């Protein structure tokens, strides 16, 4: 089986389209989405519709729940808050209901999907370090948990050599080891590489590959500016921050 992992699309339709285009050559059997379909970008409705048409294996991100009033936005920074309010106004009732119904955590086949952490998905904590990962390993069954939220592709491995931190774009899955894998962000990467980021898990090859796709970044920026969203949301895309 070949699974495609997409996450943190954030209403960036240009990036999502480029990723789906790139995935056409990879014979994907199933798409898995780790949340934050909306928020920040100018095309939330189109992104929700597209993800819905791709897969029923999607978990909620904090921005998805924020857009439908299911999570507190008082801790959001001002421009994120402005984007949440704008997004709420630009989603159909049907898409809002879809976002409301998304689960926080999903077991899909041999792995777990969650936007933030498996121990307390509703708190929206980040897994940035091996210490964060160490706690998380006790809270899922099976060998792989896919997470998102930080917008940075990275892998934590619990194996014979203890807990390891892996930033490579190719991770070999070994029997007996356990993995927490972040496939990066489609629509707002924050690892310094502005290209859209996503991953493929090939169970036959026992490997997860992190991939990048160039997309119409000026188009996404123009859409954000035309929507009247905060300028910083357009600007940061070009730096991958
Ligand atoms: Zn996000």
C-alpha cells in the first residue's frame, strides 16, 4: 500500500493542487490528512471540498476547529485570529459541519493520525523535541503515529538505540521500532523551504519519504492580498517560515 500524507494546507489551494499533481505519479492507494485544512490562506472552501473528495481519513487541526468555534482562539496571535474570523465567513455551512465532525484522533489501519499529540489532542501541544516525543510514545498503539502542527517535517524513532531524532527525507521503517512522523506542511512550511511539503508511506518498501513540490507561490500571495488578509501571511510563504 502507498499512503499519501498531507497536512497543514491552510487554505493554500495553489500548494494543495501542486501536491496532488505531484502525487499523481506515485500510485497512491489512500490519502491521509492530518488537519489544518483552513486558516491563513485565501481558499478555505475550495481546500475543504478537495480534501473531502480525496479521503475520509482526516483529523481536525486547531485552525479547523477554531473556524467553527470549537476551540478557544484567545491564545492565537492577532493575525491568526483575524484569519480565523475571515475563514469562518468564507466557508459554506456544509463545510463548517464537515470540520465540526472531524475527529481529533483517528486509527487508520496500522497507524494513528493526530494533529497535535496523541496524549491530549485537544490541548494542541507541539512535538518539537525528543522530550515531547518521549511522552507521546506511551499514548498510541502500533508502530507509527503521524502528527503535524509544527509545520516542520521530522521523525522521532524509538528503537534499539534509544530515542533518535531524524531530519532526513527518507525514513526506513524497521520491525520492532516505533515512529512519530511529521510530514511537514503543504500550505505554510516553516522549515525554511518554501516549497509545499508532504509524505508518502510505502508499506512494501517499508519507508516514508518526505517530498517537496514547487507551486504557484505568487498566486497564493496575490489571493491572500486580494482577500484583505494580513500582509504577513502572504510574505511568510516566500521564506518558508
Ligand atoms: Zn497548522
